[in-house]
C-alpha cells in the first residue's frame, strides 16, 4: 500500500519537474484550452445550481405543511399536496429493496465465488448483465406489464407492479456493485478460511459477506436512489397520476412522487407548477440524502487490507 | 496403489462417499447436500438476469405479433399515417444528436481536466459533484427544460424563436443529463493510459495540452468511443425529459426549433391514454418498445466491444 503511494508520489513529482518550465504551458492556445476544460467541468456545476435555485424560487410559495400532508386537489390547486405520492414512494422503495437486494446479492455471490468463468453459460450471464444495465427504464415498465399479466393481476397500477419494474431496473446496479465489493476482499481471507476446513458457503457467509457489507450497502442505496426518481416504468404500468388515499399494502393502488410531479408539470395552472417545483425540492432532498448516505458509508467503513 | 487401509481424512461419520476407496484421498469428495442447495439457489439468482432478457423479448413479442396482424408492416415503417413509426425515430434521432453535440465536448473536457490537470484532492472533490448531476431524476430535468431552458435560456437570453415544447430544449437538457456518463467513462479510459506515454511526450518537449490531445486522447480513443456510445444509448432511451419538453405531436422536420415527438415520448403519451388491452394503440406501444429495445441493444453491443478493445490495449 505505502510503496504504491510512494511510486505515485514519485511519478507525480517527476511530472512536475518535467513541466516546471512554465513558458511552454502559458502559450495562448494552451491557456485557452485549459479555460475550455474549466468551462466544461463547471458547466455541470452551474447547471446544478441553476436548476436548484430556479426550482426553489418557483416553488417558494408552496413550502408549507399542506405540501406534505394534503392529497392532490384539482379544486384548490393552491392547497394541493403530495401525501399519497410520498407514502407511495416509501412503499415502493421498501418493496423494491425486499425484492431486489437478496436476488442481487445471491447473483453476485454466485458469479464471484462459485461460477467457473470458462463455462459458456457463465460468460452469457456476464455479457447479459452488461446489456441489462443499459436497457431503457421504459422497457422495464413494459416487462413489468408482462410479468403482472403472467401473475394474473387485473389491475397493474399497484405497489407490487411498480416494485417489480423498479427492482428489475436496479438489479444490474446491485449485482455489479456487490461483485466489486466481494472482489475487493483479499484472496488470503478465502484461502485461510478454506484451509481451516470451512466450506465455500461457510467462507462466503462468515468471512466474505461481512467484509463486503459496506460496499453492498453503498450499491443498494445508489440503486434505490436511481429508482426513487423513476417515473417512466410506472407510467407504462398505468400507475395513476393522482390518488386520494394512502397505500395500505403491496396490493394497494398507489401513486408515486415523480408521477405526481410529472402530472402537475403538464398542467397549465401556475399553482400546479409551483406545487411541482416544491415537490421537486422534496424529491431532490430524498435523492441527495440517499447519495450522501452512500458516500458516508463508503468513506466510514471502507477497509484497506 | 493407495489402498483403502489409509484413513479417509477427517470425515465426520457421514459414511464413505462413492469412489473414495480406490483413488488417492479426495479432499472434495464429501457430499454436502446443504451446500449444493445453496449453490443451486445462488445460481438461480444469477440466471434470473438471463431470464429477464428473455422475459423482455417474450413480453414484447406477444403484443407485437398481434399488432402486425392488425396493421401491415408497411404502415408501421412509414413516414405518414396513424401508425407510422419513422417520424418518431426521426424525433429520437434529432434530440439524440443535439444531446451528443452538448455532451461529447463537455464530457470529454471534464474528463480531460479531471485525469490530466486536476490534483488528487481536487479530483476527489469534483468527481462527486459530477456524479450528483447523474443522480438528478429525469422528471426533474424535464421540468427544468420546460420552465428554465426554453423560456429563460433559449427565448430570453439566446433570442431563439421556439414554442413551449421543442426538440432543441429537450436535446440540450438530455445532453446535460448524459455528461456525467460520458465524463466518467472517458476519465477511466484516460487514466488507463500508461504514465510512460505522457512522460515520453513531455520529454520530447510537448506541453500538457499537446500531450493530452495528441498522445493521451488517441491512446484512449476506443474507451472514449465506448463512453460516447453508452451516452448515446441513454439518450435514446430517456423518457421523461422528451415526454415533457420535446412535444406530443409526430413531426418529420429537420428544424430543431419545432416540437417533435420521440419514440419514448410516444410511449409515455399512449400509456397515459385509456387504451384497452389488445387494442391497436395498446399493441403499438409494445411495437415501438421492441424497436427501442433492439436499437439500444445494438448500441450496447457496440459499446461492450469497444470497451473490450480498450481493456486489451494495455
């Protein structure tokens, strides 16, 4: 570990010495080029700031408790609220996690600890996973429609349907990040455990998985933070844009926060746009909190072997 | 040779397993039914991913066969008519091209800065901010396109005459959305270029700009191409931005200021309507979905091949 960083420091120092003669770096073209690079990096930051500030200003009149506690209302758009959407999103996230996390971890453990990489079917899974990670989310919505029909559900716009769509969507993310976490556990731990007579599963369960938990948690949270803002697959399932009751279980009809934002954004009254802007801030806070949690876990529990 | 008089290892009374009497002591011979069950269930979890792919194809093909029994193939791949898909493909192409015009220069610039210029500390600070941009939900970007980019940026600041919905604003915001994808994968490709190439270039008297553009960029080209292709695939499949900001009418036009419906925009609009299961419009949803899936599949396969190539280079 320390030798590696020594080498890195050394190469960095050598590079600095090689470029120490400033004149060559300060020709007009080189400076313009550097300026362009700065611009492209800070363009993204500027967009993020503009987005948050503009939305917050638009939504300012609606930062009140009605926003969180009221149901959607077409009669009084100035009092419309996102209660059903927020609760629906909470139900969706929990159900999605319950469906996707065990499946994702199981698949990752199989691929890392059991699979023989030379077999064609294991290579098929690898290629397939890379493909699935880039399938458009709207297609997962159509798949969920098919799955719900196969399961015999008449109404598809329920918590379970949305959770199936979202868990299919984030499964590749969870598998890929869990595999990385498992791969980061050094080989010596495996060899040591196996040499003491533990079976492959005992090694995995008692040594590998506990060491990989922070990585797995990070991947799961990042997957959920992607799922929380998705509206396209839910739209395909026919999840209603507005409901006026709380979801009561996984077979309950529901709506979700991004669906309500989409609905209100497409309305023409200014009050709905203000409500949408305020709800966007709520959604962004949720997403940022999840991302922040993931980064915190990654930094806090990261082990260097 | 090695006869069964030797002890058969620390087997805990489960009885001799088949074949242990003849060969040398087998360390793996002991059969553990629970281990096998666990392995099987883990394998099932892994094969679910393959089942998902087949599930997508099956779930799409069934309504699509109905659709083509109701509507002739020629009416689907046509430029005009109720069931024509080519105007939608053109709309997708237009927004995607605009998105790439925005995302490729910005993404590459950000990646070059992060990998070639930024200090280690700056990189640690700047990269998460860029990743946050990737975490913004697409419906939020749609709102941003509709209520900031179109009225404020395009109409007021740049003085372009555009309507409430237009392909330009949707494409620009789509581009902003895929900047992190392009930047992060290109940065990986740049970082994978060996330090010795840079040192060689600097030793020959090139400055950092020349080194970046003429040595590092060509060496990382296939990785950069993979990044661009993956960004392209995300732009093609993105729904909420184009559903909100690109327009809801089929329009075969070359003017980016016009409203244009894309494939995903059409799907979002149709799914909102009250189309009974089995109706022509409902089935067309799946036909467009299948076409979208096939297009992104081809793009992804190209991207995977490119990544493989740049991994083999060094």
